[in-house]
C-alpha cells in the first residue's frame, strides 16, 4: 500500500478489479510481527487477492535480492540439469572466441531443442 501511495506501483484505471484486490488485503500487527490476510474483493467474489499477493512478492523479491540477475535451472529428461549461470555471456564470447564456440557446441549437445534435434526413425 505504501508503494501505491507514492506511485511506485500502479495499475490501469480500467481494471478496478486489480485495485480491489490490493484494497482487500488486511494487515494486522501481533506484537512482534505483521500478519497479512485477505478480505472480500467486492468486484470479484472469487478473488483470493492473487494479483495483490503477486505484487507484494515481487516487491519482496526485489528488495531482498542478493544478486543482480535472475537464475534458472532446467531439469532435462535424462536427469541432467542446465543452470543459467553456466551459460556464458556475450562479453565472455568476445574475450575468448574459441571457448565461446566450445560452449556453444556443449549447450547445443545438451539441449533438447526440436529445431536442432529430430528423432531417428
């Protein structure tokens, strides 16, 4: 709600259901910590304030971020895992073109991309 009041977060005027999601959140202090719950969204009775929770979680993730980037991992069908931090950047390619080509080939071989591989018939 603080971010809404200083326009750090905004929602489209035409989507009052989004605004109602945010205004349906309830905050209670229990002595040592804040507890959040959801109230009724009058514009969408089926709402569980998912849009507002997503906004709050994105803010928390941004404020608690210990690194400058987002990481990901892909679990392949064969059980191997490809981590995003293993994929070299364009700058690394420029510094060492031979390593870049080797990495490109390694990533291609480890990929499951149907544009590269087809099943043997």
